[in-house]
C-alpha cells in the first residue's frame, strides 16, 4: 500500500456530491528553500476566464504542502464525473520511480522519503481528472530553474502516466498560463486546434481535433460513453488506495457506504486499528510536519538529553529511538511517532529545561567568577610578573585573562631589552619554532635566561595540548560534522557576547577570542572544556533563540 502523506488530511471533512465544471489553479513562484521562479504566478490570470466560462475555481499562489493537500482534497470531493475538470499548475516539479510531484512552496530538499509530505502527487491528480474522460485538461507550466532535491528524487517531469480521456498540456510557465487563460474558455474549440497557435506547448493524452473542450452555445456537450457505469467509483477507490490512510478509507465509506469496495475499505480500517504503530505513523503524517518543525522537535529532545543522533529535520532511527524513550518516561505509548499534544508537551518541557539550565549555569558562573576574582586579588592584581603568571596558569580563560596577558607584555619587552644578545637570539629562535622541544632546549641551554618563565609557561601549555591532543582533535572533528555556516557562527558569537564572554568580533569566524569564549561557556555549564562546539553545547547555547 502506498502512503501519500501530501494528502494525509484527505477528506477529513464531510464529502458532498457536487455537479458542474471544476478547476484547480495554482502558481507557486516564491519558494522558502529553493530558487524562485519568474512566471509561475501568471497561472492565476486564468482564474477569471475560467469562472466566466462557468467553472468553480479552487486557486492559490505560493501554497505550502499542507495548503496544497487541502485544495486537492477539496477538488477530489467536488469532481464526481458530471462536469469538466481543469487542473493548471505552475512551479517546481520533481519525479521519482513512484511518480511525479508538484512541489510545495515550503519544501526543503525533499528526498524519496519526504517528497510525498512536501508535494502534491500528480498520480493522484491524474486519477481525479480521469473521472471526467473527454472533459479533463491537466496543464503543467515548467521553468528552467534549479531546485535542490534529496536522494531518489530528480527535478522536472518524467514518464507521466496519463489516464484515458485526459488531455495534458506542458510547456513554459508563461505560455501555459496564457493558454489556460485564453484558450480553455473558448467555446466550440478543441484542445488540438487550440494548440496549433502555441508551438511552444506539447499536448499528450486525449487530444482529439473534432471534439471541442467547451461546446458552442446551444450545442449539447459531446457525450463520452462510459464503458463502465462504476468508473467514477472505481477511480475514487484508486485514489483512496493511493492515500492509504484510515481517514481516506472512512471517507470512501461515507461516500459509498454500500459501494463495490465497501468491504475492502472496512477491512483496511480494521487492519489499521489493529496496528497501533501504523495508526500512530499515519497520525504523525497527517500533521504534515515541515523539516524546520522536525528540527525543533529534535532540539527539544536533545535539550532533554534524549539524543536524536543529529538535528537535521529527518526522523531516522536515532530520532525514533529518542521519541520512544521520551514517550516511555512520560507515560505515553512508545510508538516512536509524535502527536500534536506530545509535541506541545515536549516543547513546554524543553522550554522549562532551557530556563533551568540557564539558572544553573548562571549560579555556576557566579561561583567561578567569585573564586576567579579572589585569586586575581591575591595574585595578578598587584601587577607583578610572578602574580600575573600564577593567575594565568590557573585561569587561562579567566575574567582577567586579557588584562593579565596585556600586563605581562611590558615585562617581556623589558627583559628583551636587557637580555644579552645571545640569550635574546636563542629565545627568538625558540619562539620561531614554537615546539615543545624548542622551548625545552632553550631552558636547558639558558637556565638563568631572561625568558625562562615564558618558556616554562609555553612548555606547560604545549604539554597540556599534547596530553589532550586526541580529545581536542575529536572535539574539532565533532564541530566540523555540524556543518556550521557563517550565519550560525555569528549567532553563536552574538550569544556569547550577550553572555559577557568576550568572543571578540561577531563576524562568523572562530578565532582565539571565540574559542576562549566557548571554553568559558563550557566551564560555566560543566561541559567538556574544549573550545569546540558539539551538538550538546550548540543546543544549549542557542536554546533561547531557537526554542522560544
């Protein structure tokens, strides 16, 4: 059974029987996560002419996947085979082995697993059009503009499966929009003859030169004989199977309580009810969660220490396991799929935990600063070299680290001026190499040298780095895996600046000042003090700006 999440909310309302001509007109031009188009919204120019021709028109521009699903469901409810159907779409399209897709304006790199939730299925729309054989037109406007798809989905249309009696028009968005506006409402004109004036467009499917799409005044519309009197019900059942949700099967039963497939529909409903996991999965699909919303859920789980194994907006094994653990702890049925009430509860818990963590961090910061300031008064505040170096040895990232470093510079300058030429040359050589062996060599050769204290400080620093090299390299790799862009880095620096941790310039570049500020943040929150970001540090650091 195929699950088409883009229509997971299919016919959750009552399903009236409508008669007459119906059109669906959509122009998606402005995409939240993809390249905008130039002429897609011109498709809306066809609305007024179609209404004048007697069509009831469902229309919209820049529709999200949820809004698209709602319009397709409404179209499905209105098309009963008694009138004509026009489906006119312009925007980004994608295709996969399972069919073709009209992409919602909020789609975010849809891959094979997510494209159904972020798009409208052309297979479903073709099935709806098939209920009006000989009186159905599907017009698709395309533009040569890139859109990023995930694995298993390619851009554009490929291998459209056109049902019998359906006319399909494809071509550039602007030309298709003009065709829909100027040609479809002309009475007495066939689709084939209309296409003669539009060389840039391609017609396929039912393109009969002698059959007008709209009959002339006073002329009865051509009667297209239906070989099967139950064709409309069968087409409706096919759409129901494609959607495959309990709502869809119940909608079929509401429309055809004694229909050909009523027993099958009831069996499917019973099967879904007997499988809690399947019911939970379909319930989550009906929420039509965007990728950003999924990221928020993953951040909330991570903040509550249920590790989703990544904050990427994709619910994989790690996310499902984290959701199950949270559900178990909170007395919910552990399905791994979320409900709306669970999302709200999870968000509230994450907000509360973020506040608790900030309070804890502020208390720890105050205590650390108290000890830091006390040690500064006992050592570095006097301004002597020994005291300043003692302070920096204990608090290399302390409140007064920058002041202590600056106050040590005159001592070094004075020592350099007074040092013997040979001693100064040896120290300059050791500094130019900058290695542990170079500084140790200087101390051994110049035990009374002017720069022995600086050399010993460097030796201690390099020994610490060597001792912790593996951990620091791992921390650096973890930060690289986060794939932070310049905007996120600036957000991090801005947050560090607002906390008074002195990250230096807020420019999206992590320099020594930024690393020191990150270490200060980690130390105050009892996190591993590496100076590099991992998922745990990033989630806590940005919790205020992301979760609230």
